[in-house]
C-alpha cells in the first residue's frame, strides 16, 4: 500500500501535505513557550486594548522578521553569533524578570511600558529570538522553502491565538508567569549550547518534556483558590446565623 502511494503521480503532493502537517504541529508545540513569553511582555501595558494592539502589531513585525529569517536561513546558520545573541537576549529577559523588585503582591514582574510603541519592538525581537530555534528545526525537516514559509505563517497565527489565551490565564494562575520565564530560560540555554557546544544540545523530546512539566506546575494553582478558601461556605454562614439566633439578647 505504501509503495503504491510513493509510486503514484500524486506522491509529491502527498509528501508536501505530510511535511506541512508536521511543520504546523511542530510550530504549535514550540510556540507554547513563545506565546507565554509574548503574553507576559504584553502584560507590561496597563490597558487591555493596548495589550491586544501590541500583540497584533508586534507579531506583524515579527512575521516579517521571521519570513526574512527563513529566506536567509542557509546563510544565518553559518554564523553561531546569531544564536549567541538570541541566547543572550532570552537569558537577559529571564534575569530581568527574576531579579525584578517584587510588588505589593509579592510577585516578580516583566518589563513595564508607558506606551504601546515601547512594547511592539520587544515583542518582535523576542519572537525573532525564539525563531532562531524553531526555524532551524523546520529547515532540517524540509528543504522546500515554500513549505517552511507556509508553516511559519500558520505558526504566527497560532502564536497570536495562544498569546491571547495566556494573557487571560496569567491573571488566573499563580505560578504561570514564573513557569513561562523558566521555559524561556530553557530555550535561551539551548541556543547557548548550540552556539558554543552543539554536541551538548538536548534532543527536541527532552525540551518538550521539560516544558510540559514546567507548564503543568504553572497551571497547578488558580489565583481564586486562596480567596475561595477564605470565603465561608453557605453552610458555615447558616450555622453562624443559627448560633446568633440562639444567643440571648442583651438587655
């Protein structure tokens, strides 16, 4: 059966479709840590509408940069300095986050912005740094540039959707932002190893497993659990009212 498919006149189309599905799945998996990083950066804007616009415009610039990276990938991969710069930038983001002064809520915070235009370049450059890892992986899967471009386009669209979800989830889960920056650190260290000692770079399945475990911890506790724990239940309220009713009134 497989031989018939490979020898059929539609073999090229079937192979291209199969590779495209793999590239889209790869982009979706590798976009999770990227999405939460971009969502955390967008959190630096106070207004929700500005956060949405920052993601839209930032990812528009990021898309142009990512397509440029794909078209020049065969040249970029020859220079380890690009990966070193990407690693330094991502590790700087992580350092800035965990070394930030804790606010009134005793939590770390990412960069803060006073205007929309301050956030847009940070979002674009952060996606570009992540793309140094994902684009190299995509190029290794397929040498067809149009397939990699198509996968990258769908990846950016998926990234925008996921980042929008993470912006909402960051307010709901206590440890999610910390988990996001830890995964950013993983990607930064992976790029650093690729730049200075490629033989020590862990395989993709190790990275995906580590990121999945960290994300599981990030989603382990909602911010509402504490408030709910301190809120009396209906039974407790009724018992308090019954106790007060049985107490003799003071004269």
